[in-house]
C-alpha cells in the first residue's frame, strides 16, 4: 500500500459506543506494566485503560510493552473504574498531579477510543479537579471534538498534536498532513483548552531537511506553544527496525531520547528572533511540561527552572513565572520523603536539582511534581546542555551506547 492508501484504511468499528472489555484471562497474558493502567511518567500520572492501536508507527513505545501487534483497541476496565483507580492512587494529589490519558498504548482520538477519552475527561472534570490533563494524538480531530474539549470547566486540558513530517511509509505509515490539519482545527477552535505543536521525533536523514524544518516552523504558528524532541530508540525498537529492514538512524540505542547537537542548533537558528524580543525563540520549548505550563500561563510543574542551559530559549515572561514559583525544599523534608519512597541514602540538593540514590523513576516524578523542583538519579546524571537526553550526537558523547 502507498502511504495515502494506508491512511485511508478505515479503523475498526464495533457498532457500540464503548469498546468491549478484555477478559481476565486476556489481561493475564499482558506484561504487568501494560495490565496495570496507571504509570507515573515525567509529564504526569498516566492512565491507559484502553490498549491497542492500528497506526503502526515503527518507533512506537508499544514495542517496549510487547503489544505492537495488538491493532484493535480493547478496554481493560470501564472509564469509571479507571478514574476511580487513578484518583485513589498513592501518587495522585488533587489539583497538583499532572495527568496523561491514553499516551502509551493507543491514540486517544481514534474513532473507537474517542468516546472513552471524552468520558474519562468528563469524569475527572465533574470531580472539580483542576489538574493538568494532557492528551496526545496524531489522528483526526474535528470541530465537533473541539466543542467537547471546550466544555470541561475545571481540568486544564492540553491537546498535544504529534507531527513528524516523516515520509518513509515503513517507519510512519500515517500521513503527517492528518496531524497538521488537526492542529489547525484545534487551534482555531480553542477556548478553554490549549493546543501544543508536538514536533517529534526529529531524526537526522529522515525528516531534518531545510524543507522539513521550514514546514514545521510554519505549523508552529497554529499552536499556543511548540515542543521539539528526538527519537526514543531503545533495543526493542532497534530490533523491529532490523527485522523489517528499516534504515537504522543510529549505530546504537540509548535509554533517553536522542537529539543530536547540530540538529538542535539548526532548529534554534531557524526559530531565533531578535535577542531583545520578549520571546527570542518564540513559544518554543525543549520539554513538554514547559510548553504546557506556558500555554496555560503557569509555572513549569516539573521545576526545570534550575537547569539554566535548558531554559535559555524560554520567553522572558515565562522565566519570571517559573522563577517566582521555584523553591528548593528543605533537606530534612526531602530526606524524609525520599526515604519513605525507597531511597537508599540521604539526598543532595543543588542549584539544579535534588539528587537521589536508589529511587526509581515513578517515586522521583512524585517528588518532582510535589516540589516543583527537579529530582534526578545519581546513577544517571543529566549532562550540561543535553539535560535528560542521550549522549549520542553530542560533542564528547558516544555515537551509540547500549540502553541501561
């Protein structure tokens, strides 16, 4: 099939409003971290009680959960049960914890998933919660959908539209024009929600020509903020590329996203405005939470402000908001919280972050969102200028390193 033909194939429908639920026996065959619908990720406590996706993006994170071949979405539980599990989760804090809906196992705007997306948002909104709620899609969004998204009165909804411009049908069979159209529709109809141009993954030799970059810059005008990021290239994704004879973008894999230094420089040079402007690079950000916070006129809930080399492209007004909200906790309090969460020793607090030992990702994110201050693992330091990104493609960094 050509790329256009693939995009035109109708998605599965079931003749009912909500998806059929998986049986306990079917759920038992899933990996534990897929069978459990709640996982803490950096941009929020992630709710994924619908799994399965037909879009077949070659670099999809679903490779890590061993369910890439599950094309027809199915529900693990009802929306009501899922929301109850989320709001009673030990890491959930009303009005504080950012939430993500359907961001690792399906696309929330697929026709058969969309009713669950809207219902889940409604159930959260009716509780009077004011938490950030992030919805990430690359599929079709209509004006009617926008009306529903505008109807929520309490939650802070952000729609992040994934766009890459990749034209290799084996790597991304979905036409990026679908996402571009959805972005424009969302931006034109936005009232209470906000729209983010989620430019990813940007990969050397695949979608980084001057034409690709210029198109992305033009599309960024149809969003309240933009985020650019590279490829998450783990062993499981590399194996899929090799098995399907797809061109491997790097010599090795990495545990963090890969955004080469020269590619970032080209993007920043393209977006740069006069140095004395209020927004020297426009509303362009390296991190998702920074863009979400900016779009809603709030300080970054991930506390990136301490990482000066990360925030050097931020709009001046945003820097002021983040500076006013950014405050390190006392060492005694951070030591106590970290120990309760499983840390193996006392924390160190620097001007950049709280440094922990023996604390896994999910409890680190819980601390991070609670304090609005970065929390790092001593075993995986964040290098200057490539904060939270892989060494591949950076001066002094390795060209390829095994994921750890």
